[in-house]
């Protein structure tokens, strides 16, 4: 039985994770936490999530110790604190949070030399299958197409483009032998001139309660290929994260992605 700690347990993703853990065999909630001062502290995690009581009371993360894997879908700053907590107690960590700086990503990679870490911009099985399809499409189409990535999320999302959109761009850029930092174009305005085919464009939508939609367009003269993923429920991310936690509990220290969890990364030993 894998004991999972859920950070941000009173948030939308946290509540979904509580529900998913309760309905997944081989998993149980070992701890549930919130930020200091949260009104959810001291309440049963199941009741907060709208299900039967779990017997696990929401506490400060610093007090959580009875778990094997911590799942984090919060924000970069608290996520880094949770990473330090896992390092201190030699616990594994699944990171679904996005918006990290380059320096924070380096710290995550360094931590993974000591503990097992799954770090992925999107935990959805479908999205990670799309990553595989995108790499194949980019390799086949090469420089013969214009590539645009359009993503849409709810109005509460604070980072843009989404981590998933950037992950898609990185997969495509790697397949084409490009550096995304040099070829990405984030939005267009005014007199931009003709499009440079070696660039990868990003467009962002923030509106309403959109859970998450991503479309990658490969467009040439006469035809267009689009690969699209639409999430209608946060359950898809929670299911993937819990699946990752079960897998990670059996792994040695290292930095892993959902491609590893799903067996799609054939190049990794």
C-alpha cells in the first residue's frame, strides 16, 4: 500500500486528489496539508473534498511525515518548500506544479539525485500520448510546415503559456533540432512581417472555467494537421498523478517524467 501526501488538499486539485486516492486500489492517504493559517487546517480531508471522512486531518506540510510519496499541484514557491520537506525525510515527490524558473528547475533536478521525483508539466495520460505523437509529426514534417500551439485555461491560472504548451514546444523543438528559447514566439501584435518558418508560435486564452485545451497546428500550403487534447475534468490529472505516485514508490532516486511512468520513453535505461 502506497501512502500519499496531498499538498494543497483544500484546493480544487487537492480535493480531486483526495477523491482519487480514496477510489484507487493500492493507495491510501497518509497526509493532507495546507498553507499555515488556512481555515481547512484541522478539518477532515474527505469532508473538505465532499466525500466520506478519510480520518486524515489537514495539517501544515511541515508536520506531515507519515507518507511515501507527496503529490504537489500548488505554486512554485510552496512547491519548493515541499521539495525541501521531502528531501529532509527522504520521501518521493510527484510535481504537477508549473511556472518554475530555470533556477528552480535546477534545484528539482539536484534533489532528484537524492530522492525519486516525477516532474511533468501535465499528468494526463492523453496529453503524454500527444507528446509522443507530436515528436513523430515533427520528425516526419520537418521544416516543411509552420507550427503553432494554442492553449486555453480557466481565468484563475496564473502562468502563461501553460507548462503543457511549453512542454509540447520543447518536444517539437527537440525533434527538429531547435532550441525553443531561440525559436519561440509568444503572441503577435502590429506589423510583424512574414512568418519565419523556423519559429514555433504560442497563443494563450484565459477564460471562464476551461479545464485545459491544447492544439498544435502543423500547417503547410494546401493542408493542415492538428493534434488536440481537451480535458473536461481535473480527474484526468489526478488519475495520472496517483498512477505516477504508485509507480514512483518503487523507483530509485532519479528525475522522471510521465513518459517514464507510462513506458513511452524508450530511450531511458
